[in-house]
């Protein structure tokens, strides 16, 4: 299993950087076309007028926020993803490149920060400290870390590769909450049922 997880890390690193052009095709394939639907489940949890997206990828969520006239800034570590997102967003984009552990924004800059299917960086103490610094009092961090597809083959695949835990139980919910609690967030976890499965949403509010 550890070998599979190491392989997946290498695979996603390649997919997010030199093979970023194939990201949409791969994500659509491994979700049977539901990937973007899962990502959009975060929309009802976004509050306020100043939004930060971490790990914007090809820019699909940014495109939707822009169409909704929501003032949004987005950041990604991958230069290749930045190129793809700029093509999708055109001159209206507000994208920057950087690491979530060192956000180039002033204190209290945003009402909501959001990350969809991020890697483990989102749970690191230095990442959460930076996000907290950049959020307003009562600001919220919305994280979509995992999905459980209905399709039996996808369920098996996601479990084998470690992309989704085998089941959602109280122990798993507690484990998801701990990094945010340690960082000083009040944390709630919700499961959202969609036609293709279930997604997990973490709502972490800055105290």
C-alpha cells in the first residue's frame, strides 16, 4: 500500500506540473465526468466579498466565481496550472503563483479561503497559520478533501490508491478536524450527497 501511495504522489506531481495539459481529461476519466460537479459543491459555503482560492488548478472554480461577479483571488504553486487558468479566465484573472505556507497577502485580506481536493499541505500547521492570518475575524476556510463515488469500480480504485478512506466514521471525522482545531479554528464537517456519490466538506471558522 505504501508503494501505491508513493506512486500516486509521483503521478499527481507529474499531472500537476509537466503533464498539466492532461489534468482535465484525467480528472474527468477517474471520476466518470463528475469531478467538476464535486468541486462546485463548495459554492454554497463561500461567504463574504473577498475570496481566496488555494490551488486553483485549471481555473474552473475561478471561472464560476467570476461569472457570479464574486471578487476572487487565486494562487497555485504550479506554473503550468497558472498558464491553463489564465487561458480560461482571460484578462479578468487575479492569479498569482506561490506556496500556501507563505501567502503574499496582508492580514485580514479575505472573508473566505477555499481549497478543493488539495494535497496534504492544507493540513500542515504553517499552512493553516498563514490562512488564519489572512482571514478576517470570523472568516472561514472551506476544504473539500475527499469524495466517495457511488460507482463500485471507482470506490475500489479510490480506496486502493488512498484517494478516499474506506469509510466515513467518527474516528475519521475527528482525524480530519484535529489540524484545524490545533490552528485555532472552530471546525464543522458536513457530507454532501450528490447524484454520483458523497463529498466531504470541512468548514473551519477563524475565531
